[in-house]
């Protein structure tokens, strides 16, 4: 069942976080749904502009509608990840999405507010909610690369002003994370003081943590043993820290890179062990199962595992898309 993002946030805020996973293909989609049935957790499916271009808008929608039929007990929202204004409008008008993210964080504050405000007006008129971003995450985002030094943590006062002026429903905040496999070095990690200060200025407003992959060392080791050459020092967010971020208002946790690492490990190991193999369904089946296991693991860390019956019970028909 596809539901509004807003309702999932209301149920989760302060208690657990909703995992938001990007999808690009069928195996990933099957693993995503299978994993959430196993974990008994609600989730958000994220579609990026890159995914829309790669798989095609119609294919993504058809895949999700089919998965919804195959796994009728799942409860999920469909979200545009890192949208620009034009793509937000396309998604809002399509009638398929639960929410959109307008990412105008690379613009000056006033322009970010103005763009977000326009998207909010159009989205709210159609019953969708809007995630906006303030601050600059490190890594590569919308083709803009920012190194750790130039990434800017979200300012709590500005965050309060931004939400009041733009009317956005949730806020992606820069709190130390970055996109991709290389997030932290040395003692770097999440800035909990900053999250707490933002929550104090924005009580009850769901905060979104982008760049939340863990980049497990074991995954990197296995990829490299099977012929990859990822930097063994690659490090992400310790997923045990989600538990500390949840009471501080972090309600949506975006994870993409870790799923890509599962794909890479499965395929590298398969073709290393079966160099004469060419039936793509064999690694494909392994991927579906391993992706589902990865989802179960993340759902436990996000504390969303086991909440599905409660969420189903609490969902009012009015919130169903
Ligand atoms: O934050 C971006 C997500 O990892 C999606 O990546 O734009 O390459 O699909 P993508
Ligand atoms: P990761 O690169 O850490 O998986 O972050 C994904 C993300 O933030 C998608 O919006
Ligand atoms: Zn992101």
C-alpha cells in the first residue's frame, strides 16, 4: 500500500526512523520489498533524477505497482530524491508520488526559500509533502562536488527561519554526512550537538539524514578480494548511531551506497567463482536475497523493524494515496 510520507513521519517521529532507499532496477526492487516483509517495517522508495533517466519513469512506476501487488502487506511511500524544480512539478502532477525533495541548497538562502516555497504551494495543493535541504553536504550532489572542508553544517537559527518561510514539511540537514563511499576519516562522525540544536529550534519537524550509508569494512574487503579496488579506508555512518539520532528528530534516513556495495560484492564474487557463467539470473537471485538481508539489518538499526502491524493499525484511510 502506498501511503503519504507525512503520515509515516507522524507515526515515526522520535520513536523510529524510516529507511529511504533508492531504486534503479528490478532485482533491487524485489529485494527491497522482500526485505521489508521479513523485517515488518514501513519504508520510503526514493527515485532520483538519474534513476528516472536510467530505468525510465514508466518502468519505475510499473515496477513499484507490480511489487505492491506481489507484496500486498508492505506499506511504503514514493519520494523524489534530490529534485530540481521542473522534476518536482512533473512528479507532483503525475499523481504517483507521495512526496518530493526540492534540493535548492546550492542557491543562496533567499533563493532556496523562494524555490522551495513555489514547490510547496504546488505540492500541498495536490496533497504531497515536501522535503527541502539547507546546508551543504560533502561528496557529490547534483553534479556539484564538495570536499569535507567546504561542506557547511546547517545553522539551527537559519533552519528555523527557512522552515517558517518556505513551509516545507521536512528538512534535510547537513550534520557531518556526505554522499558516496568516502564520508569520514580519522575521528570524524555525526555532529550530535548540531542535530540537537536544530531539533530545539524545530521541535516536531522531521529531520532527514542524507548520506547515511555505513560502507561496512567487511563489504569493502570482500569487493576488493573479488577484484575491486575501493579504498580500504572508506568509512560511513556507524549504523548503531541511528538510535541516538532518532530521539533528536531524525525521522528519514537515506541509504543508497550500501545497496550499491551489496550489488558490487554479489556480482564480483559470482563472476570470480563462476568465470564461465553467463546466466544473469544466477547472480540476480543472489542479489535479491542479499539485498533483502541488508534491508532486514538496516530496519533493525533504524528501529522500524516490527512496527508494520502498528503502522497499519494507525493509518487512517485519508492518508492512503
Ligand atoms: O544522493 C543520491 C543518491 O545516491 C542517488 O544517486 O543520483 O546516482 O541515482 P543517483
Ligand atoms: P549514501 O550515499 O550515503 O547512501 O546517501 C544516499 C542519499 O543521501 C540519497 O539521497
Ligand atoms: Zn541525498
